[in-house]
C-alpha cells in the first residue's frame, strides 16, 4: 500500500505537471487544489527539491515548479524516492532487499516468488508511465446493495 506521503507527493507533482511552464506555483495553491496539509506539503516539496525533481523560487512571485519536463519524471522513480521500494514485501525488493522475519527460507518461499512477479510487472508499468501521460479518472466503485434480513436468511 502506498503511504500517505507517497500519495501526496504524486498528487503535488501531477499538479505541477498540469501547470508545466506556467511559472512558479504557490504552495498554498497546490495545498488547496490537492487537499494536502500545508506543513506536510512543505516537507514533501523540500525533499523533491533535494532530489532534483522540483525547483523552489523564493520571494513574492515565488513558488514551485518541476525541474524536469513531465515526460522525464516516472511514477516508479517518485515511489522509490518516497517509499524506498516498489515491492510489497521486503524480500521482493530489488534495491532495498531485506529478509522477512518469521518466514521460510527464501529459496522455499513461493509467496516471495509471487511477490517478485508482482513487483516486476508493477515496476514495468510504473517505469513506463510519466507525469506527462494522461491518467483516466475512473468513477468510484459502487457499494454492493445490502441484503434484506429475509434475503440473508434464504
């Protein structure tokens, strides 16, 4: 699962990508548009500046903008920067591998094999998609209708 920090980072960078080459965007404008707490956004954008993905401009006309073109910022890189790994379990990480506590030896663990396959497919997709790619917004899933007590008893 993605951390809240990772989700906020992606939304902030998507916002900056949508406004690419329109000049610096004020922190308050990003926070309001993306519903991100201002203090948390300050920390996130400072980290993205250190990582070279964002430029910070000081002063009255200041704000933030992407340091690279949206087509040069991949979702996989954003997640690796904020989360450290794309893997769902530590033993399936390619760059931050750790042995899982309370598990089988890795050579015997079929769950690890499954998670490596999932990680590789996910990495292929996230490393192909960039901030420039259109991402469709799908409607939320509808909650299933609740059964009446009579239907549940049948």
